[in-house]
C-alpha cells in the first residue's frame, strides 16, 4: 500500500480525567491531531484502537506512562509484567484515549529484523512491489509500534535492530531507501519478563535473555495488575447487560471478589516459588478469571445445566485453566477455589433463582449492592469469604 507521508499536525492536551475519574487530580497528556486531508488520514483513523469503557488504568502506570509520553525523546518504553496484567490492553487503551494510531506486532522465535521493515510481493503485472513493514509504516507516519512478547525473539535480533530502538533512520537494504523517523513515532514493547535469566523460572519458557545494551535503551514500567477490588469490579462490568439483569449484584460481587482474591494469592505465591511441573502454585491470570466468571454466572442464571451440580467448582476451574495443568497444581487449584467459593456459588445460584421467579425482568440492583459496587472497588465492600490460606 502506498500512501502519502504524514507531516502536518497540531498538538493539544488530553485531561487525565479522560483516562478515568480516579486520575482527575493528575496532569494530562499530550496528544496530536493530523491536519492533512489525504489517504493516510483515513488509514491512521482505522488504526486508532476502539475505546473500552470498562478499562481502568492503574494509577502508578498512568503516572509513569505519562512521564514517558510527555517527556521522552526517541527512547522506547518497556512494559513488563505477568500474563494477564493488562500490558497490551493498557497501551491500546492509552492510544484510544489520545487518538494515536497503532501497529501491533507479536514476536515469535526465529523472527528477523527484515520482517519489521517490509517485503517484496508479486503484483498483477508480473513484477514485484515493495510493501512497508510495521516499523517502516510507523516511521513514515508517526504511528506507535507496539511489540508484544519481546523476549520471544533471539537476543541478537534486537541487537541488530538498535536503529529501531534508538529511533534512528531506517536503512532499507532491499530498496536502498533511508526512512527518517517521524517526530510522533513511538515504540512500546511488552513482555512477561524483564529480559533476565532468573525470570525463566517464572514459567515463561522459550524466551531469550536480552543483551544489557538492549535493555539499557528503554524506559521501564512494571505492571503487576489490578487490586482485588478493582479486578472484581472489572469482571462485573464486563458481564453482558442481559445477564447482569438476571443476577443479584451483591452476591455476584461476593463471588467475583473471592475469585479475584484467590487469583491475587496465587500470583503472589507463584512469584515467590519456582513454577515447574511439580509445583502446586499456578498464577491465575485475569483471562482465566474471565472464563471462570462467564461459566459461573451463566450457571447461576440458569443458562447452563450440569448433570452433577456437586462438581460445579471443579468443572469451572478445569474449564477455565486447570485442565492445562499437571495433577499437583490442578488439584491444589481446584481445592483452593472450592474451599473459598463453594458456599458463595450456592448462595448466588439460590438468590438468582429467587430473583428471576419473584420479579422477572426487574433490575436486581439494591441499595446495599449499589453501595458495595461504588465503595471504590473495595474487597471489603463485596463481603468476600475468609481466606483459607491452606494452599498458599
């Protein structure tokens, strides 16, 4: 695709409150609006991520990211954190707020730098056309290059790609062209590890240990994820409206808060011990919680019928993640979730049935439930079950 180069733009400030009301006391962020009316403007608009109204920015992440966004020169940003911490989604939602076009790339083993620059493709005239790759497009037009799973590529690949990490002009040997970096171009990488050999013990296999000269080129942010209360409230916000209307909010939030608390405990335990095939501590990601939430709430609303309801928790956990684990961590996880969640799940099922029977189509929201949901996403507000603490 051949499109004109973007060069005309105006800058303005996006108030921090646009990223979330909980950030309204902080300084805003710079943003830019392309001014030229050409083909690239339509292409750029297509690459701006869609806003997710349920996304909640971690406060410290916002402070650190805005410092980089507002004041860094050509240096890229490295965001590390466990699976499901919201690394990629935070970057995409940031760009959605400020209106920044994004090209996202997921790295793989054996990847070469040329894949970021572009390639020759056959045309219908019997010849070959050059097609810009992700980095080249971002360099030409001032877009953000998002590189996920950074350490999955060989370390030597990133050493050879120092021009990309430094924001230097791109030398495309295949065409002989030199592409200058647009002033608005940004580079962000995300990874489960910080690039250290010691972090291979965290269960992220097939990763490369990065050269220190590469790691030294970045600003660094560590994103650990949401608090228990924030994660529970996010799970609830992402429940479809038609399903939420058939559930008692107070009891549903109690279940989701217990799930989030279990996940927090599992992540803490996994971070303190080596994760291997014989280890019983498996960190529960937010993705796994979303799957378990879907099944649990659908069951409570009567959308799923089980042959043996006594095995509900075991089935939910196994479907969400445990069937991917070996026997010891699978048993430990099922036992932990069952200990914490069994009675809460039964109460949710019973109250959901009562709600649907007594007031079909009516909103289940009550004053007490509203209070629990608005209590700054506090786990105490959702009345979680006591922590068993026997497995972690």
